[in-house]
């Protein structure tokens, strides 16, 4: 019996082509998954960076607000939209200074002529509130609940804010410590809610008397 070599070669070529097609399809699907994961990872990393930047902007705006106020006192419990007091474990009794809860979208604070950058900024927001620095019991009701709220400082009244964790005992005058609590969100403050990415920051400042 004579075997047709041409038919065998055609059959082998067809099988090889099918195998190569399957292998290439698998490789293509794998590459697409890797690219998709990289894209998601980059978006997540960008969101984290932007929400952190938004939270830092909130701290900056809170400092400006503190310096603009003629008097400062503990008010009521704040009612934030997304920067919840429960985010900060050192807070128990929370009284916002002058009942202030500040919030803005980044495009309202940062001006740019680049429309793409402006649209990007519009997608991020911050919210902040300020308290007297909490005492050991987490209370922010009084300006002098313990020695942690006041320290020596060379600043005159309402003219300077300084950062720090240690107390400036080497200078004269007194200063009251406040704590700024700020959150950045990867959405407008009107839409930010549970499920959004929220970055939480806090910093203590001293304001000279």
C-alpha cells in the first residue's frame, strides 16, 4: 500500500497551525490580563497619590483658615460628609473649633489653564476640621486639658503657626496646640461616600497667643 506523503504533510501542517493558533491565543489573553492589571495598578497608585495630595491641601487650607480667624473656641461636634471622626482613634469627645468643617474640590483651589489638568483636579476633593489637641482621654473640649495643649513660644498672637511634637520650653510666651484632621477623596466632596478611596491625615500645630 502506497502512502500519500503530500496528504500526510498537509495533515501535519494543519495540526501544527491549530496548535500554534491555540498557543498564540493563550499568549494574547495572558498579555491582555497583564496589561489590564498594570493599568489598574497604575490607576490605583495615581488615586492614592492624588488623595494624599488632596488631604495635604486640606491641611494647608485649614492653617490659612486658622490664621484668618479673630477668635478661636471649641464649638459643637462636627458633621463631616466623609472625613469621619471615627477615622481618628485618638478622638473621643470631638468639638470642632468655631464649628468649622471646610471642604472643597481641588479645581476650586488650584487654578490652571490646562483643561485636562483642571478636569483631573475636579475629580478629587478634601474635607477638614480642627480641634484643640486631644488630651489623654481623647477630649477636645478645652484649650488646656493638660500640659499637652499649651507650650512656650516666641510667637505673637495670631501671627504664626508652627509644627512639632515637642514643646518649645526655651522661649517665652504661650501657645495653644490645635490638631487638624484632613481627608482626601477620589471624587468630588458632593459625591464622596463609602466605597470611595479616602486618605486620612492629621497634624498638630501651635498658634501663639
